[in-house]
């Protein structure tokens, strides 16, 4: 079966029918805690999930992905197909029809001009848009009338739903952001902290890396929703504290991304105030390897920009580093049933999960032998190997979190057994994932040798996510340090193969190419995958309507959440 044949006859999906609502705002306040605090409400200026999650309550995409990964019309009347005329026969254009009558929270109408503007905003060459891969391959956007959006592609595009699909690619209001194009984008504090949206809530107050106060959108398209009059969105703290606030004390109604040891979560849940939720998507905890030189002696335009890294691109080095890791132990202590060993960057959907590599057996002896054979040895007896006179001493950074610090300590010990020294550094998650171009501590800037984190993608097609390793997606001063090629990986063969994926419609062939791209990344030292992580959150027993979602925002259907009587 080809993707084109599916697009010919696909039936537009609709959201499940919600429970009956009494009236908007009748359930008072909902308290949500994200221990990684958002630093902006504009996901185009941050590669962190916490920003996209928070913003998803306010600004929305044309389509979402439900908890099964199925595409769902959100601001549009239906999902375009070839059969209904929404996708051209030659696969070079897709036409969206906006739902009539949708208003921004300020009472003005959502129009096709807003959609076109969002594309122009993100693709401006001086804008440093963190989500630029979502618009890859688009040649132009036409707006023949106020409710019609025609997206034209440079070449046949079998999967045309990446732009404006999911939590990372929402629509911005042109009237609010039209003076925030290009280099001005990060300077528009009022707009970035308080975007006008079509979603169920509006921002009343935004305190970066702290608290967001929101209230029900008076112009939301369903007059009975949302059930909650206000949202107290608390950021900061740690995962254990967030879990306790829902499961033990009942202070909060929902807690996200609970990177907490499974036995600790289980003990908390025994208090009977809440429920632990989990689902598996494509999230992988991994160690990214820097392909540039992060030496602080280099200038601001050279550090983490000039190539190559002194030793991390040596095949013997990165393969030995991977061999030394006990992934079975990491998954067990970190996530229990919520973690699986993986050798891959793309472990899900299943069709994209490569079987090329095995990595479930730690091999310290083999790692040492590999480095010895490559002539990377300890020449001065200090226990640290050198390559071309440079000691294998890495700065290993990640965000502050108990599980990540456990991972760091174990990996440091294992690497020490193969002659690699590690200096461990952890950075507050709000800063690490914050995307502040002026901060030296963001994961995009990558002023370290290796760093560990997880991110993910919307929907079940990883084409745009795989584009994150294209050569031109590396963060740099010119892009205001935005871009998702965090490790600065660059490989012509990878770029060429990705372009093939973008032109391929056969589903099996797309999956095959996706697996090949995964294999190129792993075999050539883009990263060291560790754990396929389930998404774990918690909700209060009194909270109804939550549909845990690993393919979009966990808050994707917050308009349907209610308080149990």
C-alpha cells in the first residue's frame, strides 16, 4: 500500500464525543505542575517540549494527533485527501478549509492570512525559528479567500501534514506578531509571553521559569467549554515534588513528565489521591555527541561552531563509549516498566524501529580492546586515554533531575573503566531547555562535549523529526542558536537519503528509508541511544477527561477536562 492510495480514500477523523458540559468555567480552577518551567509561550522560539506543551492550551495547529497517533481536524473542516480534492493528484499541493466562525481570543476572526503569516514568520532567514523543519519543502502558501489555505511544495510531497500539525507547529495571529518577524522575534516579550490564541485558555500572567496564570477564553468556539474557569500552571521544582503534589498531597491536579524511580511513584500512588498515567511514543533518552569543538578558549563565533571535535568523531571512541554502557540497568533503575533498552533514535512507530544494532549487553573489555587497537591509549599513566595528544576528558551535561543524575553517575563510572574521564554538570531544566540565545547553558548552544536529554515528535510520521539531523539545521550564532541538529551532525549521504524519503509515497519504502536514516545517525556517532522512555504523568482522582497522549501535547484535549462531582 502507498501513502498516496491512503490519501486517496482516507476518511477524516473526528475527536471522540466529549461528555456533556454544564457551562464554561463551572469547575473553578485546575492546578497543573510542570517541574520543567516554560520560559516562553512561543514554541517557535524554543526546542523544549515544556514550552510547546504550555502553549498548546492557548495557540493551536490546524490538525492534532490523538492518543493513537491518528490525525484529527482541529481548526479545519476535514483532513485533505486526493479523493476529496484537498491534495493534488501530483502531490505538490494541499488545500485546507478553515472552520467557519473560529475567533481569536480577542474576538477577531481566524483567517487564512494568519496561517500564511505563521509560515513567513518561521521561515524568515533571520528569525532563528526552532521549528523550521516543519516547513521544509514548502515553496509558497496561497490564500485565495479568508478560509482557504493552499500550501504548495517544491516537489511531490507524500506526507503534507507536517506544517501546522501537532503541538510544535501552531498558528500565530498575524495582527499580534507582524512586527516580530526575523531578528525582532525574540525581542517581542509581550507577544511571546502572552500570545493571542484560538485555544480554550488565554494568558493572564506569564512569569518565565515560574508560574503562568490563565483563564477561560471567552471566545472559544464551544460555548460550554472549557469547564475550568482558570488554570494555575506552576513550573519549577523537581519531578519527585511534582509527583507528590498530585499523588500524596492533592495540591495539584496534573503533573507532567514524572522522571521518578518506579518504586517511589508506586509508593506515592498508595496514598489514593491520584493515578499514574503512562503511554509509549517515540521518546528516547540519549547522549548527544558534539561534532564541533566546545573549547571555551575559542571565540563566540567559533565555539561549538568550528569542526571537528578533537576526538568524538573517531569511530573507535564513540563505539567504545556505547559498548561501555549497561542499558538494561539504566532502564531498570530509571523507569522500570516505563523504560526499554534501545539502540535507536527512532524506536516508534514500530515500522521505523531498526533491528540493525544490538546493545543490550555491556562490554567493558571489548570497549577497551577497541580503543587499544585504534592506538588511543593512556601515555602518561594518569588513567585517561589520549588521541593525538588530547585527553579523552569530556564535559557531560544534562538537566537537573534525579534519574538523569543517576544516569550520569553510572555512565561516568563505566567510561572511567575504559579510560575516559567525565566532568558532570547539571543545569536547571528551565534554563537548559529554555532556548535563550544569550544563555551559555542551553542544550542548543551545547557548550559541552556530550549532553543527555529526550525530545519527541508529533504524529506517527517522523519525516520532519529525521530532518533535525540535516546539515543546515545546526544551531549557530546566525540562527540565534535555534535549530534541532543539536550535535551539529553533518553527512551528505544522510541529507541525500532524507530528500529521497520526502519524495517517497510507498509506506513500506518510507519505513525502510527511515530505518536507514536512523542507522546512518547511530553508526556515524550522532548520538548514543540509552532508553526508550514511556511518558509518565499523574492526575488527581477528581479529574476526568484526560486522554494521555504521546503523539501530541499531553494537554491536547484540556478543553474536555472536567472536575468529578
